[in-house]
C-alpha cells in the first residue's frame, strides 16, 4: 500500500514539475504582474491612511457625544 501511494505521489510530482516548466511565464507577464502588485500595495497604503482618518473622526465624534452627555446631565 505504501509503495502504491509513493508511486502516485512521485508521478504527481513529476507531472506538476513538467507542466510548470513547460508553461513558464513570459517576461511581459512578469512585468504586468509586478505592475498589478505595485498597484495593490498603493491601494493598501491608501486604505490604511483612510482607516486612520476614520478612526480619528470617530474618536472626535465619541468625545463630542461624551461632552454633550455631561452638559445634558448638568441641565436637569
């Protein structure tokens, strides 16, 4: 049983290696992929900056609500 599984794994490994080497991406594909990766990284930086802005505004709103509750409690 172990030999059978080992033979299947070996055959599968050979098939994967031969198919990946036969389908090596062209230089043009690599450049396109690199451009897409850079674009995604730029978008991630923009998203992170926007998240910081959102958290800052949310903290400001929470502080304004806290102060409003304090003043509303004093007016009673």
